[in-house]
């Protein structure tokens, strides 16, 4: 099973919270997409913050998937107790922006600039195009987290698939989510009782923001992704929106996860 | 007399919206001493749409946008000016190098009618 957008919410929805130590079954996972990693990480971080412990029994049977999670420092990063991971050595990965690694993003004033600068260097060093456009999108998404999530920590992953000629960016937080954020502006208070997808779609419209100024960031992200021939998926609460050049679709998630989780896929050179 | 300066003199890096706000304050000050100014948008790795939007919109709110011409060197910046022009319904003047001054044409925004997806399978 691939742990990605189409499956990760089901894995989360199957967790039985009645047990003292809830079990997350990753045994059938053979491949992990950035969205799957970030979404699951936010699920764990959210529940850990609420004092809930988890055990992963059993971990992926697939050794590559198991190694991948370990290399990403997944267990510690998302507040797992390392003792619960069956005696495997936990490799610490460097905590800086690089291709194919998760990084944690701490909410501070100019964090988006710092991340953007790192991302641009990585893309340029690896000759991945369009570097400037991808970097601008990353900075917008990170700044959105910093300005709107009301959370201290987010996670970002940039993954390059050379054979697919794809660059994938995934970023997630477990903050207040788009609906609550927009509804804090009197103009969009009506969204409080609407579906999450309605708030998400609204947020992509020009000049829609919970603040006095701005409201062009997500519009730019959408336009740039469409222009590049890529697509994006944004989930918030129990709904998602998927956008590409041909269509905008929305639907339900099997799990209602707080915050915002987004994946942007660019064709290389797009 | 036209005064020309690079956008880096107003603020750097040119990515975040709040940097655009800083830049607009400096720009408005400069316009009060030199009537017509040209802001060169060259030699910066990334000038984000948010940065430009804030710079342009705040300058407009100060009533000084008419005095500014942006110097652009590539199509991507021109597209951003077009987007801002469309979103804000503003008259933005720019030129490529020493060519004639142009006004940003309105750039349409792609709009789909959203539809409900029964399945999450990604076809993109």
C-alpha cells in the first residue's frame, strides 16, 4: 500500500482511541509519499499534544519503507517514544532543508524567508527548474502557516522524483485550519458553519484573507501550479480540495484532522 | 528628472509581504523628494507576488503610484504586474529596459466550477 493522499486518512481513521495505547497499522505500507508522511506526522503531533500515546504495531513490513521512516527521524520528530520502535537504530537526519528530507519549521517572524533561501539553494544546486517559482510557492505556504495557523511548529518536505520528473512539496500544521482562520474576519464569519471545502475554495480567491491586508498568496499558488501543469491538494478538517489545470474538485477525508496539510506537485521544468 | 534605483535599496529579500510594506514606505519617501521614480526590479533572485502586491498597493494608497515606473527584465515579473493589476484594478506602469512605458494588461484568473469527487484517486 502506498501511504499518500488517497490512503493516509483511512489509516488515521482506523486508530482506536479507546485503547490506552492506540495502534497505528502501517504493516502494509510499502511506499510513502510526502503528503502521507506529513499528514500522519500532523495526526501524531496533534494527538501527542493532547496527551495521547501511540504505538506502531507492526511497522511497515517492507524494509525500504521502514528504513525510510527511520531515516526521516519520523518517530522522534513527531513525538514518538523511540522505545516503542522495535529496537531498530534510530538514525538522526540532519535538520536542514535538503531534497528528500522532512524539516520542522518553527514559527517566527521571518521563517518563510529563511526556508525560501534554503530551498532556492537546494533547487539550484540540483538544477531543478523552475527553481524560483517553486521557491516562491514554498515561501507563501510557510508564511501562511506562520501568519495564520496559531501554532509553533509545522513540517515541510521537498521530494524529488528523478524518474517521474516531479518535484513534490508537502507542508502541514495542526493549527486552527482555514475555516476558523477566515471566520475570524467578520466578513467571512459565515464560513464558521459552512463546509471546510467552502472555506478552502474561498481562501484561493483573490484578496480573501483573515487580515486587513494581503490575500494574494494562495491565489498565486493556485495560478502558478496550474500554469506549470502541476496540481495541488489541500486538506483541512474533514475535507479536501484538489486543483489542476482542468478541474477543481472537493471531497471528504476519512479523518477530521485539525490544521492545514497541503501537497503541491510540479512537473520538472514546468 | 527621473530617479532610478534598484528595488534592493528599498528592501531585501523581496519575498515576504511585510518586506513589501517596508519597501513602500521607503518608496513613498523617495517620491516626495524626486517627483518621478523608476524602480528597477532586476538583480534580485526572487521577487514574490506578495511582495510586489504590498509594495504597489501601499504606494497606491499613499497616492503616489502614478509617479512610479517599474523596470522589468523578464516576462515572469511582467506577469506578476499583470496579476496585481487585475486583482487590485490598478494602473501599473512599467517598461522593459529603455523601451516605452507600458501599462500592465489585465491578466485573467483561471476559474473552475468546483465539483464533488466521489473518489479521491488522483488523475492528475
